[in-house]
C-alpha cells in the first residue's frame, strides 16, 4: 500500500498505536505509584502533571510544526513518548515516576499535530470523516490498552511500561517509512493548526450561545470524568481488593461500550433527537452511574454503573463536539474547536489534584459523588439554556413532557414485536438497529459469559 494514496489510514494507525501505549499506562500507574508509597493526593498530582505539561507545550509543538512540517514533530513526539515509558519502567522511586510523566506530557504533541495533519490532507467536505478517525483511534486504543496493561501487570508493573515503550518505538519505524509530509505551505499549515490561545476564537466561542454552552458543559463533564480516572484504581483496590489486571479488564469493558455506542448509532440518534436531548440524557446517565459506583457494595453494581457511564459519555461527548462546531464559522471552526478542547485540557489539569485530595481527606466515595454533582449541574444548565441547544424553547417543553427518547424506545419495541425486524429496520434504518443490537450483545456477553469465565479462571473476583 502506498502511503501517499492513503494518508488518513496511515495517520489513523499512527494514532491508534500511540493510544494503545497510552491506554496501557492508565490501569497500571495508580498501582505503580502506590507501591512507592504515594498517597491519594500525590497520585492526583502525578495524574495532573502529564496533562499540565501537555497543555502548556502542545501549542509550542504546533507552532513548530507550522515551520518544519507535521511529520518531524510527530516523529519526535513519538520518540519522546517511547523514552518517557522507559523512564517509567526503570523508575526506582516516586520522584522518577513524576519525571517520566512530565517528560511524556512535554513530548506529547501527537494528537494536536495529528489533527492538524488531517486538516492538511483533507478537504472541508471530508474533514469530518477524517476527524472521526481520531475518535475511532481513541476508542480502540482505550479498549486494547487497558486490557494489555492489565494482563502484563502479572509480570510486574515495569513490564507494561517497557511494552508500551517498544510499541512506541515500532510506531516510530512505521511512521518513518509510511507517513509522508502533506504537500502544503507554512501559511496553509498555520491556518489548519488548532490554536488554543487564539484571542479572536475565544471571543467568538464565548459570543455564540451554542459554543459557549458546549464549552462549559465539556469542562464540567471532563472535570467529572477525571474524578473517576484518578480514583478508580484506588477505589477498586480499597473496596474490592482488585489488582491492576482486573481494573484493566473493567476499563476495557467500558471502552468497548463507548465504541459500540459512538460507532453504532450516535449519528442516527443525533439526527432524530438533536444534540440537546442527547446531552441531557447523557449527563443524567453519567450522574446516576457515578452515584451507583460510589455507593456500590457488589461487583455487579460496579458493572451496571460503568455501563451507565459508558452510555452517558458515549452520547454526550460527540453531541457536545457537534454543538460546538455548529456555532463556529466555517473558516474559524478549527480555532473555535481549539478553545473548546482547551476547556477539557484545563479540566484535566484542575481535576486530578482535587480528586486525590478528596479521596484521602474526605472519603473514598466523595470524589465520585462530587463528579455526580457536576454532571447533575451540567444537566440542569442544559435544561435552563435549552434555547441555545434547540430550535425553540417550545420544542423543548413539549419534548421534555413526552420524554421523546424513551417514547421512541417504546415505539421501536412495539414495532419489533408486532411487525418484526424488517419493519423496524425500514422505519429507523439498519445502522441504528444494528447499533442497539451490538450494544445489548456486548452487554449480555460481558455480563453472562465473559465475567463468569474470568471469575472461574481466577482472573477477576466477583465477591
């Protein structure tokens, strides 16, 4: 295959391999840090330092890629990622873990530069498809990464880090030979780059009600999710005595659910109900899931809570991104989305230290209940500002009274029971029907086949 003929496929593979390596670290790092005596508060700072370094240095790499090209910056950032994993693997104490994560954040320009790369090689008409490939790479990376990291943790916490380093090195070789520099000028590269600190984009983002609301909700949702990311391993260890492998399988399960939802029928749902309804439902699902997770006393409740979180996150994030893009002018969309993404990056800087402190000082359930409060706040703001999300306030009131989403589920069930699958597909389209079937298939296979088998093999305890 000629790389010049398929730049999107090549950049997809580059991002996917990179994110598998990143996903490997997620279930391991809390256990690794705890082995060196890290407190919950210190773990929060450790999780924060990567995001903080990336937040401040990614714009610098972006500007450098305007001058020297996307390919050199991508190759260098992958080399830095590989080296940071080696540092984590050989770390003799907690200080070296901090150093490895900070270095990884400094060199972690992959995603922002890859986004600019896609803008360079696509036309405005097919750019959305190209950006969707980044979302797919994220989803798949967060399925395979935690599972691989959990399995390799059997051989020590250094083993997953060295594997991730090797994976990044393979990625460098692959990209060196297959990834070509887009044929564009410095001026074009600068125009296509996502600019986080674009004053004009910030004014436009805050000036349009849709992008302003989407940015605020994205900040709240990301701030809530960081509470789960930081404290998940601590919670599962303290309450259920789960090891890194079990935590990795659970995170992979959650990632699978999200990919099924986003890849199966989010587009159809968005067209039928609009972003506003999906954001409201998604934030409520996430809030309820976080409450169940915080108060759970049995692993089955944990599975149920993670399912709600996956569904909520799976329909909320794409809906918010779509809403933000609709409020931006076509020629300023990249810069506006840069401001939008910066809100999430800022939340990832602020959230981890707060979550770690609450877990250690206030109790293990508090970070998740705090996250649930944030999601309920996001849902409440969605209701208050529905006019910014929908065509009319009147449409919201009527829809809220009828709760159209659940009404649609009831109607679809009735069609299937009375007229069969063929009529259901004809009415709603095969993609939405296939998405729902895939979702329930993944859920039931996981609950009734995979988890019992893992318990029988001693891989996962369901006590």
